[in-house]
């Protein structure tokens, strides 16, 4: 009798942690948008300092709490360098998308990654492409078309950069998800992966900013631009909070929720992020989604939820499948 209340209490705690993680992650685009509007800081400079402050926060925490998280086998070094490049590309497109499209639209667009993840998994990892996955892809990518307004020819003239960066942020996030899945399969701790992937991403973002020319949007024109905020200490504090709160608290609460909930349920709750962002952006930034964009957002999130439910069903069916005796397998 007492086990049921205890189990229910643990589930409720898991939901609370998962919702808290989604909420904190949803504030990322809000803070980025505030920084680009208030301080006019170029997107790639902002992305660089965000990574620097993530590492600056994690390093002392690991040192005093668990030094084992800093240790890394040489066999994983090349993989994490590649992961860092993917993180740098994703952070670049994501930050640029927020600065151009706004917090709410950019957050919805990045969730088209669900469709790209299915397609990349089928193409690269040779995963099966079932009809359910195809429906999820159509919903996800179709919703992104509506949110970005890509169905209107005039949008390609007036907001070409916004459409392209929004879609590329979703594509690079899909690549980030596949790399994260590979890191888990390699037995890497999520915190170790976060530390080294963001660390190497910071190095790549520094190079992106220092490469001469105008190849990258929102980069530093000259090396001194990296200190864009100068003596505006309020800006530096907000930039530090961008790394410490949304990134670390978001990932932290999400990781804790996994100790109480199945990963499939935690992932479903994480899809609340665009809803939290839309509400917060409306309150603090006066951003509003149009009716078409709202419908597109529902399509996109429906594709994500549909895919998560399908994955959950697969996991449950495989867990319940009885083991086949060796003799029967040979026959």
C-alpha cells in the first residue's frame, strides 16, 4: 500500500524536474534576443562567450564535486572534437536565427530537427524509415514551412537569411542529436560530453570570429570586437547567466528527471520548450506568433510528439518480448 504513494511521489518529482529543465532551456532564446537587441552584440561573438562561460562554470564544479568527469580517454578525443565542431555550427545558426527571427519563431524552427533526425538516421545510420516516421517528418518539416512563411515567395526576398538560418539550425540540431546518441552509446557521461563538446566548440567559434572576410554572418570584424561589451558589466553578467542558468540548469534538471522517469517521457515533456518560449517572449519581448505560425508550431510539435510516442511504443514492445531459446534461433 505504501509503495504506490512513494512511486507516485517519485513520478511527480520527475515531472517537476523535467518541466523545470524545459522552462530553463526555453529562456536561452529570450536572453539571446535581449542581448542582440539591447547591446547589439554580433551573433557569433555572443555564441563564443556563451561557450566560454559554460566551461568556466563547469570546470570548478567538476573539480570540487567529481574530478572523474574531467578525465577523458584518448580514444574519445577525435569524436569529441568532431562533436565540438557540430556544436559550434549549431550554436552559430541558432544564435543568428534568434537575432533575425525572434525568440519564439527561432525556437519552433529548431524543432524541425525531429524530421531531419529521422532522415539523417535513415541515410547515415541505416535506421528503418517506417510510415509513422514519414508522417512525423511531414508534420515536422511542414510546420517549419508555415512558421518560417516559406510558402510565400515574397518571404524569400524579405527574410531569406531568416528562413535559411532557421532551417539550418534545425538541421544542425539534428546532427547534434545524432552525435549525442553516439556519445551515449560510447559510454560517455552526458556532463563530460557537454564539457568537452562546448569546450572544443568555443575554440571553433573563436576561429569563426577571427577568420578574415565576411564569410560568416555576425562575426567579429576585427579581433578587438570580441570584447564587444567592454566595461558594460551588466551585459557581461547577463551573458554569464545565459551560460549558467539556461544551459546548465536546463541540462541539469533534465538529467535529474531521467532518474525518475523513462527517457521517452522526459523527451516528451522537453517539447514544452517552444510553448514556454512563446509565452515568455510574448510577456517580455512583445513577440506574437501569427495564426499561421501557431498552426505551423502545432504541426511541428505534433511531429515530435508523434515520433516520441512511436519510439516509446517500440521500447515497451521490445522490453516485453520474450527471450527466444538458443536452440530455436538456430533452427
